[in-house]
């Protein structure tokens, strides 16, 4: 799991255990091998230190990494005081919040257990690792890094994915803290008229520095000319969809014959700062099913084609948006592992939202996510019966997450943001 710090915190992490008494193979009488063979066994067993004194080992590793984290924060001119990030896997979603604390830093919240649902109490081991000792690791890291660490499992039934999601969430939160960016604040989408622009916060300035139109990341993305076109024709629908990941210079034009769908895609594309043109002629005299489904499929396909191999992209982001009383957070990963998980409150007793049925709204979201080959978690934080507001908030949060996921990260120099080195499935 430590390699997640390399891939997602973008820090060069190497860890060498030079002396950990009692961990090497000592008693080999039953093996009938020579001392030289014993040394060879020890040298080629990457888990030779995992069998004994795990609490001590976890504490030492956490302390060493925490000390280096503290040094990096001290050396970073833009480092922030707080940072939050959620990491989405298809079977887990963990939220990490980091806060600098010079006094008595600690793990302030830890709700990762149980690790899995089989057995009901959770798994005690992942390989040789004792899951109970993970808290020792995080506590030691927090203490030596001068950070309060909160790790909250939002969803997750698979032990390995819960642990992996937690390490990725901490890695991404720490990277953002080094960059002075915090994803905690939701964006209000309610239309209001103001005479003055809202005051820019420090995290807004750092976000603009990293990903704004004048940033290297933005300019490299524009230079790549990432665009795609998809045409889809069946007996039921005829669709043409074009996208440019260019900052939205070409504008957004959506005409599907379903006003609710047009509105959703327009808000999504605008928030994502992409140019999107979708035209559809469908058998709406029957119902909206074929048109809504095929449009969502086409938009997902055209986005996925424009992403290319996804090498060099930021890949993950989380964003929240608020409309009326509805607050929704979308966590997105351009993972090539299609999966949508949500708790959206769509059962308000009504059959439709606008001119789109509730069941097709859910199907549109799933078709969009699956065909763009994303992993997406949607969490409605303020459930209510106003589905129209919820749809608007989802579109804005989805678009914002998409904007930063699809952004080029020049520091990666074209490398894939993955500990595996590839997003191939």
C-alpha cells in the first residue's frame, strides 16, 4: 500500500528495513539447508519482516514516513492547513481529512473497521498484515507528521479495497495539502445576482495556479487538442455527439428533445469547462427511454474517446455542489473500471422529474458512467424530496469532478497515475 504515496501523492517514497531483530528466518533445522541458503531465503522473501512484532513495525514505518511528510510540508511554499479527499474504488469509498496540528496531532476519526463483511466482524488479516495494526501505523504517521488524520469509511464491503482506498485518499489529500488545495467546500449553484464577485480564497488561488487557464496543466491539455466525435444510428435514435476538452471555448449545444436531459448535460459540460455538442432525433412519440439511454451512451463514449489512454491525467477528484436544500458530492476516477454507486433520493412519490422519468434518470447516470469507463460515487448529503434540485446539484458536482479528473498533470510527464503503471483491465 505504501506505493500509493508514490503514485497518488507524487512523492518519491522508498523504505528500507536495515535491522529488525527477530524477523529473519533463524530456526532452519527442519529445512536442512545451509546458512547461505537461509540468507537467500531472507533476501528473497519480501514479507520476511511481517510475521512478528507488527505493531512495532507499523509504528516505526509510520514514524519514518510522518517525519518526511512534516519535512515536505515545511519545505512547500504553498502548503495549506487543511485538505480533504475521497478515493473511489468500485467496492469502497473512504474520505480522508488532514489538518496541521503543531500541538498533539493524532487520528481524530477512524471508522475503517470492519474490514469486509465476511466474517461479520471483518477480516483480521490481509495476507500476513494484521488489519488491527493499521491504526497503529496511521497514529504514528499522524504524530510525527504534525497532522490530525480523519479516515471515514463511507462505503465498502471488500477488505482489500477499504485499505487501498484509505491509502489513496490520504495520498491525494496530502498532495493537495502540499499544493494548498482543499476540496471541502461545496459550490452553490443557485442563481443569484450580486454586485461584487466573491472574494477569492487561498485555496481558490492555488487551484487557479495549478489548474486555471494560465497554468501549465491547462495549456498542455489545450495543446493536445483532445476531442472526439461519435455517431450512433439505430431504428430508434439518430445521434451525433462531439466533445472538446479545451476549456469550453466552442460552447455547449444540447438538443435531445428531453428538456430535463438537455438541462443536465448543459450544466455538466459547463461546470466541466468542456465543449459539448449533442443532437438527437429519437422515437419520443413512444416514450423517452430510447432517446435518454442512447444519448447517455453516446456522451459517455465520446468522453472516453477524448480521454485517450488517460496517461498523464490527474485521474481522480471529488467535488460537491449545492442547489436549494440538496447537497451532493461526486467522487470520480477515470479508472477504466466502470461502476456507479449512489444514495440519491429519487423516490419522492413522483413518476417524473420534468419530462424525464425517475427510472430513466438513474439509467442515464449509469449509462454515462459505464460508457465513459469511470468509477463514480455519488453521495447525497442532504436528502430531500426536491429531485429537480438534486439533478442540478449532481450535474454541477459531476462536471466539476470531471474537469479536474480530465486535467493534464504536467508533473506526471505522461505517466499513468497508477501504482500498477497502467489502467488496462
